[in-house]
C-alpha cells in the first residue's frame, strides 16, 4: 500500500512538472512594439457631471492599464483598462456614498469597470482612436476612445504620455436606478478625461 502511494505521488509530481513545462510563456511584444507600465502617482482618470445644473468633478484613485503600443504597429498594439469603482472621490463623502450605492454604481455587486480595445487607428500625427468594449455594472457597450500618445525622454528613459476624453451616457450602463433615472438633477451625459504616464516595462 505504501509503495503504491509513493508511486502515485511520484506520478502526480511528474505530471505536474510536465504540465508546468508545457505551459505557454508570456508572448513577448513584437519587434518595434513597446510594453508600458503605468505610473499611478502621475496619472489621473476623472469624470465631470452636472448636478442641479452645476459642474462637478470626481476621480478614480485606483486604475490599472495594460498598454502595448507602437505607432508603426497599431495592429499589434493593445490597450486594456480596469477601474476600481469604489475608489471614486468627488470631494463630498455623503455624495460618494450615494454614488457607490445600489441605485448608481452599486460597487458591492460591480466593483470594477473595464475597457478593452479591439482596434486602434491613427487619426493624425500622435492622435488615435481606440474602438473597444466598455463594461460597467455588467453592461457592455462599444465605445470610441480618442486619445493622444507621445513619447519623450526623461532622465535617459523613454516615457509615454497618453491623454484623452470621451462622453458616455450613464443610463446606457444602468448607472441610475429608481429616482436616479431622472436627469433633471443629475444629467445623463458624463465626460471622462484621462492623463496617463507610462514607462517601458522592464524585461
């Protein structure tokens, strides 16, 4: 019995080793394409909305971005963004609590928003348009995200800067249930702006 147990464990370990060896390695970026890492301390994702006719602004403090980019290899470029919705901050604790609640973002059920680009096209020099799927409150819709991207050298390191702006209708994603479906107090249109800083990912 003991010898059978040892043989079984040895076989399991051998199989695990074979499976681990067979696991595909991360696909490296094609030649000429750069993988970037977000610099959270110098990046911002903000949203602007009208409440009772007045402009108000908030931001999301926690975001993650996967960026693989080259102007000459847009077909091989990649953009994916995940937002921790609970990290929203409008500077008003009471309002933030309402925004996180079940009738608006409902962060208890839907803690993240996600955007994944399916296509990136050049519009003009350093200006691009990302077509992709935005998921918010478990509702997925296609959106276009226009953005600029430029690289500069800072202290000998190539650094990327991305900025852009888009407008979404909150009700398209179910952000507004019950009394919050009305747009007389909080407008349907929400402007989203971003300014992101990247450095090349170490290999």
